[in-house]
C-alpha cells in the first residue's frame, strides 16, 4: 500500500505534490535527472491505491521501450497484473482507436500500416502514373513534403504546388489499398473524433485520467489528439529545456498551449538526483542564455564534484585517441566498468574515428543513434568476403556477396542453389560445385560460368590470405580484384560524394587491420583471429550484450540516459551548433543550445569536452573554432585537460595493488 506517509518518506516535497495532486490539469516541469519516471509511476500507483479503476487511466509516451518500462515499474510498485491499464505510445493508441472505428472513415477493418519501404514504393508508382520526370522525383524531399502537408506543418504554395497531384494520388492509393501510413495513426483518429462525436464521447467516458510523458516532444497533432481526449483530469510532464526534436514536428510551445487551454496547476521538479553540483551549474549557465523558456535552476545534493575538463586535440584522430586513452586510464585507476562511460557526438560522421580508436585499444562499445562503422554496407561487404574465404559454409555471408559486385547471379540462380542444397543435403558452397560439375545440372552455361568465376575469386584469395603476413595488403588486393570501387560508382552514379565517403571507410578498415597486425603484442595476426575480434566488437547488440561496453551515441539518442563519465566530442562551431541548423533557423541557436544542455546533463560524476583545432571536411582540412557554448560555461567550473595516460610501471603497480586487495578479502 502506498499510503501518504510512505509517499512522504519516498519523495521530496515537490515530487509528493505531483504524485498526490490527481484531480484537475497539472503541468509538471521536470528538470533533467529530477526523478520524472519515478513521479509518473508513483502517481499512477497512488491513483490505483485511491480506488480509481485502472481502465480509466491512459498514460501516453513516445517509445515502446519507455511505455514498457513505465508499465513494468507500476506493476512492480502495485504487485498487480493491471491488464486494464493503458500505457501506450501515441501511435500505438492511434492504432487501437482506428482498429475499432476506421470503417466510419471508409476503410475496411483489416487495414495495413505502410512502413517506409511501402510508402516509397507508392510514391514512386504515383510519380510514374503522373509522368513526373526522374529529376523531379526526389523521393526523400517528396516524402517529407507529404508528411508536412498531412500533419499541417506546411501548406501548399508556389514552391511545392507542382506536387499537389502526386499528394492526392498518394492519398487515393492508400485508400485504394486499404492502408495508412505512420502520420495517419495520429491524423486519422483526430479526423474520426471530429467527424464522429459519438466515437470521441466513448473514449472520454472511459479515460477519466490522462497522463502525457515527455510533453515537450509532442507535435501539434499529438497535442490536439490529447486535447480532444482530455476532459479535466490531465497531467503532462516535460521540460522545455530538453526540447530537441523540432525537426520531426515537436513543439515545446505546447506547454504554453496547455496553460492557455486548461486551468493549470504548475509543479516544478528542480532537485537533480543524477549529477554533481559542478555539472548542474555548467548546465544552468549554458541554458540560461536561452530567452524562450521557463525559468528554472537545477540543484543537487550530491556535492560539487570534479571540474569539467576541456581538451583541445589537434584533429579528430587525436581526439579519438584522447577519448580511448582516457577511458582506459579512468577504468583502470577508478575500477570503472566500460558501461559507465558515455561518448556523445552531434553527428554520425564523428563516429568513425572514435570506433577505430576503440578497436585499436580493444575497448568494447555499443553504438546507438547512428550506423556503427562495422554495420556500414561497404564494411559489411568486405568483412563478408573475408568470412567466406575463411569458411565456405558461412551461408549468410555467402548470400550477401555472391552477387556483390553484380555478376549475373540473380534470384533465379540463388533459388537453384537453394534447391540443389536441399536435394543433395549439403551446404550452398557444395551445391554450387555440384551445379557447375554434374552432368544433368539444371543450371544454364551462363549461370555455371558466373558460379565458377565467383568460386575462383574466393579460392585464389583464400590461398593468399591464409598464408604469411601482410593481411591488410592482401585485403586491399581483394577489393581491387573484385572491382569494388567500380561497383560503387555504378550503384551511386549520381553521388560521387557517397562513393568517396564509402571508399574512405574501406581505407579506414584497411588501416585498422594494419595497426592490429603490426601490434607487437599480437603474436598471431591471422584472418581467423581478426574475424573473431570483429565478431566480438560488432556483434548485434541486445540489452544483455550491451553490459560492459562503452556507450557511443548521438546526443539525440542519449536523451533519457545517464552515465557516470561522459565525453562530449566535437564541441566546435559548425558541429554544435550545427551549421545546417543555424542556417535553417536564421541564426537562432536555442534548440542547439538545448541539445548541448541535454549532453551536459547526461553526466553524473565526470564530464570531459573536446574541441578539435582542425577537422577534415570532404577532402579539405579546415581550422575550427571552439563552440560558442563553451564560453557560456562559468569559467570557475572548467579546467583544461591533457589525456590521462598511464605508464607500464603505473599499470603494474595498480595491478599489484589490486591483487593485494583481492588477497585481503579472501
């Protein structure tokens, strides 16, 4: 039972007020690290404890992960199954509404939800039917335009009016195929509620208590969806200082709209349970330069902590080495696990050098919010060749490369392979040999030649790669022999920049192989050991596998997370604030400043920020300037830092001390 006395002991005064105020419209301004999720879960548990039926409560959030975590924590608090409690994302709740009543909008009940691939196919089909020229069919731009028009973020005008027939054809196509797209999961329920008041009345009668998490991230449509549903008992939780998703329609002005549309009680959660006083003072110092915000000041009872340390490396390679060496030094000196470190970057493109440095230093990591270096197509292609050379029976990688670069082995030929492997009860490699050699082979002479050519490439390079040293040079020769660059030029004929980027990634892979095989501590640098190492470094991550790995991610992906030690990489003008964002917002950097604020407040104990003196852009190396946001951190909180490295003697002494400590505990 969560009686009031228990709640008083578990919560601070502001949290207690937010949890126990269950009637009316409540705006809970929850600063970073202020226990927001705790307040939401305790609030719902308290409402259930008061006797409010679980079927009357609707809690809306943004990700399936957040919804599941919230539901699990409420069940844990109440020790009940709560099968009638609705904790959902906005879009999942929209699906629920449409499944019940979409027939009223002229759709059949069993509608499909189009994913991005389906959506792109329909846009292309509509463009062909309307005879749009290839130059006019910029699918990414058209997809964004359709989304913006549908959700009301843009209107038709002279700059986009030529696409109005395509938009109308796309909408007709969805209806014809009895399908909806992702935007429709919010737009159509709103339409349903407005055109059929009896449907809205049904939901308002059921859901008497509504809660919205991450309210600053709601779009205009999500706000309207919530506003239609809510009667008077509605609580929204958010922080305008952490609104960083305007590019996908989020508008923190919804906080002001909420105050205008409801008779609101405001409660502010400003005590931070995550970070040291120094980190919070730095965050407050930066965000105070934004003018369009609710005034608040985070504070901590965790003590002042260490100064924020700023490092000015020469370039991105030097920066990556600094981060890797610092992590090694801190983890050894302070006995920290790798998953206690978060490395944050503004742009995906910064990740390559950091991943290389981690690989060279045997630092396990997990990547989120961007594509890992080892998950990029060109890198996976090369690694797949190496895996098949090492093991002909690796069928997943065999299928990946058998027609890459294109060599005429299409779907029909692969189906032949599958049939032969099933018929003979053998691997696909052996099935290929069988199809080439047996008298009554169903394969045509052309297919046989294509199979033979592929097997010849694999066998020739197997003999070279499995013997002697010089692995990186042998892999380079393989890439040349399969004409991989020509393949990229064909695939990306209109995008030379993409080809250069991909070849640069391959060059980075070759360099990392060379560094690995020339490491004096590597006494057996063969292909098998290299592939084992890659498997450990780039294994598909799940929550279990992520334990014990450094967290490398974009700042956007870090929102809601926290780490004892945080590195913010690339605090430079042009990166943060990002040049494109500054240009698109006519010089306004308030959202970029909020992004930097989010990055700072991910840190619990230690914060390191790096700003390179030079950075490569395209083929040019340019001088860079430190981010203007660094000057907004109060000077008394900062000290300049050299990378923490430790000598062999220091490592030996630490290891000896560690052994002595273990002995004393036995």
